[in-house]
C-alpha cells in the first residue's frame, strides 16, 4: 500500500513529491510521457513565469537551464483594448519558457523514494476501510493499487475535483492556442480585451520563431472556434502575421471568482494547484499558486490534523485571491478599464525605431 498517490506531475504535483518526507511510500502519475522524448502530449499553456513564481523557484534554489528558456525574453506587454479602441504598453518581468521542458525539469528533482509512472490515465478511486482503491490505465490495461491518501494535482480539468464536487459552480473556460511561423520575432506580449470574443482575455506570446495566439472562452459558448476566428481577424488587422499556422492546442482553465470556488478536497483526498481552484482570476497565472499550495500541503500532511492544517494554510492564498477579485473590475469592466488606460499611469513609450 502507498502512503500517498499524486495525480498530475506538473508544478504542483512535482513540488509536493519533492517536499514530502522521504520515509513515505509515494507514487506520482501523469498522462504525459514525461520520462521520454518526443512528448506525446503537451500541456497547452502560455509558458510565462511570473515574479511570484520566480520567487518560489528562488526559495527552492531551483534555476532554469538555457534549454528551458525560449527566445526572445520579453519585457513589455501591449494592451489592446478593442472595446474602447485603446492601446498601451506596460513593462512586465515574466520569464518566457517552454512549458513542457519546464515540467520535465521539475520532475528531475523528485527523490528516488517517489515512484514515477507516466503515460497513464487516472480512472477512478473508491473508499475502503483502510484507505482507497485507486485505478488507472496503463497501455490500455486497467491497474489497481491501494493508498492511504490521494492528492489531485491534475489541473483545470481535474477528474478528482469533478468527482468530489459534482455541483461545482466555478467558472470554466476553454483555452485555445494556435502557433504561427514568423520571419521576425514580436518583441512584446499582448493582452487583448474584446467582450465580443470573451469576457476573459486573449493573448499573443513569441516563442522562438513562432507566435502563439490564444484566448480563453467560456465553456457555455456554443461555437468557441468561431470566436477564435474573430480573434484571428482582429489580431491580423493590428499588423500581426497569422498566415502560417503550424498547430492548434487546447486546455481547460478554471476561473475562481468567489472564495467558495477554492476547494481543498474531502476526507483523505486533497486538491492542490488549479485543481483546487488556485489560479489568478485576472491573469490565469497558476505556477505560483501551484507551488505554494504544494508547500502548504506537504507541511499539513506532517501534522496531527492534516485536513484542518491545510485549510488554515489556504487562508493565505484565499486572501491573495480576494485582492485579485477586487481588482477584476479595473481590468474587465469596459468603463473602468478606459479610465485607467487613459491616465497613462505606469505606461511606457515604445519606439518603432530600435535606435531611439
């Protein structure tokens, strides 16, 4: 019997696996083939490490090898407010990475006492007298193990979250990203606001010789791909080259807008990272919350009352998210956003002539 089984080997799951006491018998699984190349499945993600996430990596004394970084490293975001016909540039300090390589690098820090099984799919778990019966598919074969504790670190489309909270009301979005070949890099990010496309936001990010165009669209939208086509036409009208598409990818994103959207799990099943609803409702940044919640759970599991301890620890993240909720109208209300952009507060002037 395992002490702990972790579902998902992204930043949340791999961080938890690294921090748990080495006397425990731990298993971590992921549907991706993280132990081999080439990747069979990739996580659809913008691949930007925020200052908060950088701070967490610094605390862990983890650096990024140059192979994880992508070119160009960017220092400005261009806000395109199509609702108000306004554009502004702001300085930003994100690290531009290859998400798949980043996740694989984090798994290398997982200690030897943790068993890693990849290219498998979680199926189901059932409560038993001494723990849980845990089932997963490996090479189309159903396998079963026993564990005392299960941790869901399986992201925005978490099967464990759905099973624990079938009436969950958290906002859900479909993230669609397309990649386009470029002759010259676009040396800034963009954040695009257009209520006709989404009540969230859209983005572009340069990755080596590619431009990534993405958007987050409500799962209630009848035709999300038509909305993406509108975005493509919009960004084309702004002078961006989206004529040479190379691939399309997608993922589910959760958007917590109330504190009750944050779920810690039930009994001996715990949720961390985006599976717990821990993701910024304003920017969809999740790396920092993934790593912080993993730290909190690793500490809580070493206490007499891990469930109570974990809930207490999550108060810190809930307070952080509360500030994000308060900030939402400034970003997503057309009227307030217009006022803020027109003040030119914290904006920068970007010259088209690189010599100026």
